[in-house]
C-alpha cells in the first residue's frame, strides 16, 4: 500500500515529545501530517520518563511528609509504602494524560496517526511495517524524532536484578538495598525515591561529583543533603563489574569493598535511537549514533529534519517540544527564531530539588572573563524554614565587582526550587540586571523570595542576607 506524494506535506517519525509537538503544531498551521509511531503516542516522557518518575517522586514526598509529621505536631506515622497502590496512582496519572493526548491527535483533522515500525526509505519516504502490512508514505519533508533509550555498559546485561529506569518503574517488591550506578539526573532522582521508600541506597559515580553538568556548588550541596538523608554517596568510583545470584547482586568498584544489594539500577546515560532506521543509508550524517542538525534542525539531507534526543544536546522533553514546534512553524513559512539552547531550563526533581538556567560559574568565566557570583542561603528565607529545607540560590553575573552586567547563570537547590525556574529563565532570557530584578517586589513568604533576595544582595542592598 502507498500513500502518495499529494497525501502529506510532512511525515514525522516518532511520536514522543518532539514528534507529537511537531505534528500538532504543523496540523494547526494547515499542513497534512503523517505521524508514525511503533509503540505509544507520547513516547519516553509520558510512558517511561518525566511523568511516571515525577509521580514516584511525589509519592516519595508524601511518604517523607508522613515520616516527618510528628515533628510538626501532627499525629501520624508511616506504616509503609504499598507498591501496588503507588503503581495504580502513577498509571492513573499517565493514563489521563495519554487519553488527553490521544484525543488531541485524533481530533486534529490534518494528522494521520500511523501505528507501526517506521524506517526512512529515502529523503522523502518512510516505510512503515503496520499490522496490516507494509505502507510507504511520501512527503516533501520528513522529521526524525525517534528519541533515546537507556544505555548500559559492556558486560552489564539488563535483566533480573540489574535494571534501567524502565524496569525500575514497574517493580513489584520494594528493595531493601539498592546500588545506583551513575550520579547523573536519573541516578539522583531514583536514589531519592528509593531512599524515601525506606531502602538503603548507595550511589556509585565515576566522576568526582554528582550531577556533574551542574555548577559544582550544586553538586556539593546535593551530596551533603543526600548524606544527611542516609544515602551513601561514592564519587570517583568506577564500576568494575556486577554479578547476580538468587539472593542479590554484588557490585564491585575499582576501589573499595564490593557492595551487596537487592537491585542495581544502571543510570549511565541515554543513547539515541537511530540504528537500523535507514538514516545513514539515506545519507543522513550520524555521529556516535546522534543525528547532526543545524540550529534550524536541518540535517545534511535536504528535506530531512531532526528533533529531540537524537540531536546532540540536552535530552529534555521541553527541548524536544520546542524544536518540534520550531520545525512545524519553519515548514509552514512562519520564519520562527531558532531556539536559544543555552536558555533551556533544567530541573532535577530529587530531594532537595535542583533548578538551573544558563552558565555555571566556570562556563561564565571561560566565556566572559570576569564574573561576580553571589550565594544566598535559604537559612534566611522564611518559607524555607517553614518547609524545613536548606539550600541556596547562586547567581553568576557578567562583569567584576564594581561593574554591572546581566545575570548569566542561576543555580538553585532546595525543596520545591524547581518551581522557581520560570522566573530564573526570564531573568536569563531577558538579560536582566541584578538591579532590575531587585526592583521587583517578591511575595513574602515564598521560596521565590530567595531569588529576589539574591538579586538584592548582588545589587548591593541585601535585606535578609549579608552583602
Ligand atoms: P547522565 O548523563 O545525566 O548521568 C550518567 C552518569 O553516569 C554520569 O554522571 C556518568 O559519569 C556516570 N557513569 C557513566 N559510566 C559510569 C561507570 N562506569 N561507573 C560509574 N558511573 C558512571 O545520564 P542519566 O542520568 O542516565 O540521564 C539520561 C538523560 O535523561 C539525561 O540527559 C537527563 O537530562 C535526562 N533526564 C532528565 C530528567 C530531568 O530533566 N529531570 C530526569 C531524568 C532524565
């Protein structure tokens, strides 16, 4: 069966965040879209990533709240975490969003959803193995949006007691001891969940700090907070091997004693899904598995674009959405402005939360030479004291102490600090001067006030802080 040249303006291969956003926006703009997906509409973010993991992190917060209830005078105790109930809640959340998304796509007249395994057959053609047989779709534009999957290491086969985040989302029994391999974003989020669920957790990270993409001050604060929570943080620890038996898994690191656990969670990064999909055969430039694309998401092959986790850069759903929307608008002739990747906000939802936008101090020094920094500690923030959290807001400003310049990096650690990232992103995106932000009245008492206080201090007029 073929769907000929006049059927579609655009084929989107992969219906995750990047792909479905592109399809929806393109359809809004009047383009006829074929959206091809082999698994479920919504992709990693909805089914195996952002949404289910943040549901688990919410459960973790509820468990911790019950645990801490007595300390604020509420008579309650944590009797335990019932995983069946946790999964039912998580699946309800995912199910509601999935239903909504299915409704959006099926309601979009210009989108044809094609279920099946797709493959780039030519720069203007995608072949799909559907349940009803092969289908060849053609269109002048193709958007590759096939996403990423959990990586593992050579000799570390996933199965049994050795899992990735995919399997960790479907555990049937609570582990007593967990080793988390990798102290990146997935590693610290799952370490946080397992700890809140009552497990003994060890994080094994090869680099000398957790969340190494963040400013080092963030890594230090997180490691300290994790240790206070009883999480065993081992940095500078490279995995030597892991073996499993009926009772558990033994994890050996290059230095130190072997670790024994019920489970080993492998969180050493996510690799692009680009192999065996016809990309290279069609002439698309692929490097270390990633599809190379310019700022307009164009590959080297005319007519073929790429968005989301297959393109080198931040592997974040909101980057995928933004790229997908950009491509749709570009194809529709709206001449959108390419995405400023440096302004993409980052939030890691462990306890304490991490949120950041822009450059770390070291990156800013490298780019601008002289910079000024200020760290405002949450000890002076009323709402933080109410919530019982510690942490800080660190600002990185361009220019020396006696100059003024815009804030080029904002780094935050503390309970619920992810919710502050919206203002942080405006400050960064609008190249705000500390004096301008300091002139804004921040609501009291909020966590958000800490952003205001940090800017007041940087502008030389601290209120609840030292200059
Ligand atoms: P990652 O790249 O953030 O972290 C992987 C960590 O594993 C690194 O710190 C690395 O040094 C360590 N590692 C690698 N090999 C090792 C070894 N042999 N021994 C010990 N440590 C080793 O990757 P992660 O955490 O798997 O996340 C994948 C992607 O998913 C990231 O790009 C992340 O941005 C995204 N993601 C984002 C979330 C968010 O925005 N909240 C949540 C979850 C994932």
